[in-house]
C-alpha cells in the first residue's frame, strides 16, 4: 500500500495519506497574533485545504485532537469550531490544555480522516 506525503518539510509532513486514511499533523495559526477564535479559524481553513488536497473533506474526519494553551479559552475555540464542523458528521474529539511550541500559539489541531 502506498504512502503519499503532502507539504513535506525537513522535519515533518503536514499530511500523510495511507490507504483510505489521511493523517494531519498538528496545525497552528499562520498569524499567531490573532485571538483564539481567529487562530482556530485559520487552522480550520488549513485543515480544509489539506483534506481537499488529500481527496477528502471535513465530513469524513474521524478523530480530532485539540490543544489549547489555556483551557479558559475553550468557549472561544468552540465558537469557531461549532461554526465550521459538519453537523451530523462530528468526529470523536479530545481537547486538552498544553504548553504549545511558541508562546503566541494559542491553539493546535490535528485530525485523522477517511478518504472516499
């Protein structure tokens, strides 16, 4: 079974397709100066782009992991998430608080989706 990598970098790929599954790396905001809602919206747009490139979309997301730098921003993140997530196709999801790679990052999201 083949492996296809998307947006390959020296340390990691942004997505990896194996069989009928795509695995997305943790996505962070391109503009980390945005607030939690803004960062989440940016990340979800990146996820849409990567899923499309892999041949699928958000209706096929199986599971999502969300890391927040501060759990008190849970409602702000959910504001963007709830507006974006496909109603009736919500994935299994975990959300935890964690220190992220850089102080300006407030949200990081990774997901796994089916293709086809």
